C-alpha cells in the first residue's frame, strides 16, 4: 500500500477540505495517509466524519504552519516543526512514499530539495503542470520552481517532462518544444538560443521552438520554459477558462431561450467543466527531487486533494524517478 504524507494545514481551506479529500482518497484508492498538522485540531475534524477506515489514517503532530506569505527558505529553516518540514521528513525517513501540500509552494520546493536532495544528473527541480489541449493534454515544465534557470536546466526539464509524459500519461517519445516568441531557431534571447541548441543535441524528441498557441493546439506534448514564464502561463490559463465559463453562463441565463438551451445542453456543459477543471488533475509533480512530491493549488478543494493523492500513488507505482535518472545518465546527447 502506497503511503502518502499530506500537509493538512496547506491551502486556503485547510484543514477541512484537506481532510475531506483524504477520506475520499482512502475510500477510492489503496493508500495509507499520514495527516500532518496540529493533532488536537485534526482529531476534532476527523471526529466529525465517521464513515471511513480509521486504520488507514495516522495523525502526525506538527505545531507550526508555514503561511503563504512567508519567505520559503527562511520558513523552512526556522520552522522545523512545520507541517511541510515534518511531512517531507517522513519521506526522507522512508515512512512515507510521497508528500502532498497545497500550502506555500516555495517552502515545499525548498524543503523537498534540501531534505530529499536531487536525482543524479539533475541540478534544479521543476514543477510540471498538465493542461488540456485540442487532442489531449500538454505538460508544461517549469511552472514556478526555478524563475532564474540556466540553459542546462531547461534541457533537464525537457528530459524530465518527456520521461513523465511517457510513464504517467502513456505516450512513447512525446514531442518536446521550447516556449519562445517565435518558431524560428534564431528567435529569442541568447539564453533561449543556447537552450535550443542543448535540446536539439539531446535524446529527447525535440521539435524546436513553440509559441503560446501551441499549449492548447496539441501540436506539442511537453513544453519547456523557465519558472517565471510557466507560472504566469498557468495563472493566465486558469483565469481565461474561468472567465469564459462565467460569461457563457451569464449570457445563457440572460433570456428565457438561453435558459431553455442551457437546460437542454447541461450534460455538455458538465463535460466541458470537467475538461477545464484544475481539480481533475489534483496537483503538479515536483520533478527532479529524490522522492515523490506533489504541489497543490492554494485553493484546492476536496476533489483536488483526492486526485493529488491518486497522482502521488501512480507516480510511486510507476517509478518515474528511476526513468528520469536513467535518461539523465545518458546525458542526453545523440551523437
């Protein structure tokens, strides 16, 4: 049984929705959960929910919480008894197979990097996010772990993203593109040109530069960028999908004919919502650390927490880190 350490105090609606998501996860999946946070608070929350297998949840006390606004490195260093620090330590000690947090992303990245270390051949971790496109899904890496990378780090992101797409999303030799301001090889800064050359000489299925439109067109499977660009891309994408859904609903409900059409098309709208709903993907894997770490959205609901635990379980069972390490050992050179 896969054991997942969960930061019970991470996220805008913790610990209530975290516990709801954990209970749903143990009902659906073969997992054991370490629930990390203030024991009295967590016991009181669990006591409100009777119908679940208590033997598959264990509370691990943590009397400190890393707030969203805290500087990550300082928080990890000073708050040694925080739910993030203790949760990651459970992985380091071999008690847990994976860690999930919807709390302070920087602190989770920093804590995982310092405590678990990096895989052989990887210099910086990267957050990988999955977004729906016209033919399936696109994987973007990095989405915020490293906002000032070197060209070599983008090469490693391409490698890790390709391995993840192949092992978890099930496509052999996924295409890899470099997010840039144009498709031509000559486009972009010197930094981007150097990253392009490294990717072109590598063992990944590199198709060259891609533009923002390719994220949703399905022309490319794995899209490589720095953490600053990736995080902005993620936030803009979430905002656009929510805005479209809002305006569509508003217009449909503005007239009697629109309301009638909405009622008739409700199953279609439910399927549409499911396709763009971030909670369907649960969380984003932090690739490159020597362990399985899933980063959740700050406003994760119970469904997102449940799915994050499911993805953590799959990542453990499919040995994604072994695949990344094997690729890194080749060091990516075709010639």
